[in-house]
C-alpha cells in the first residue's frame, strides 16, 4: 500500500494537488499555493493490486439550528447533515417555534384552505431556517419531496405556498406522496429537500 495523490481545495476558489500525510485519513492537511487547508477527500493508491483508488468518506457535519437543539438531543436526529458539498435536510412539518403544530382548521373541523396554507408555509419556514443555518437557500435546493394526508385536496394549497419559495429561474426536481397519517394527527404535510452548497469547503 502506498499513499495517493490528492485533489486539494485551496479555500479561495481553486484546486491544486497535494499528497496524503497519513494513510486512510479524511482530514489531511497539505499546502496549496502556500496555504494549509483541510482536505475533504483523500484516497490511497493500491500497489500492484489492479484495483481503482479507494476514496475515503467525505467530510460530514450535523446542521442544527439553535432552537432545534432540544430535538437533536432528545430525539437523536439531525435537522440536516452536510456530506461533502451536499446538504440532506430532514423532513419538516408545520410546527411553530414552540414546537406546536399550526392548526390547519378550526378544532374538530376539516382543514380550511387558509389553514392548510398557513401550516404548509410554516413547514417551508422551518426548512428555510435549516438551509440558512448551513449557508444555503431555496435557490440551492435541487430535489424536493412532499407527503400529504389528502393529496387531492391539499396539493393546490401546497403549490401556491411552494411557489413563494422557489421563484426561479431554476427549479428543483419534486416528488409527492400520499400517506395515511403522521406522528401527530394535526399534521397534514411534511417536506424534505436536498441542496448543493456553493460555499464549500469552508475556508
């Protein structure tokens, strides 16, 4: 086994080359144009094995907005995880800052169009908070997924709200699903997304 060459990000918009200083490392430092940076990938060249280079696991970071620390600690999941320059955002629902579900209609009555839009908008606001914490925005989202408890009646309200956040000129892929219910019966919709981070890796 011998150490392989590296693709190195210089933190200022350019790539250079370097060399691993320890085998199998992920966070390995090398000099690029006189600046030391943490490398995001390192791979080993296999000696006389006839095998392709082995790529290490990319840099990973949990993204947790300050007011969601209680969820992170209690429920043991991340609102988002950054792997390399890709941000994976967990499902977001229409809960307010007190983690209370925004009502989709009057108590004991079917959801109203205004109430559905209000709850869906809160879900998008929560998604925006997570994206902003990671240094991203809706313009960086390239895939969107949504789940509905009553898709035929909720889709119109969803699209009207969604279009306030995805304003173009580019748009994400989008997949929608119908489900029976969520963890809280008051929740009518859940959304998740995947985004690409333009400012990666951080200097």
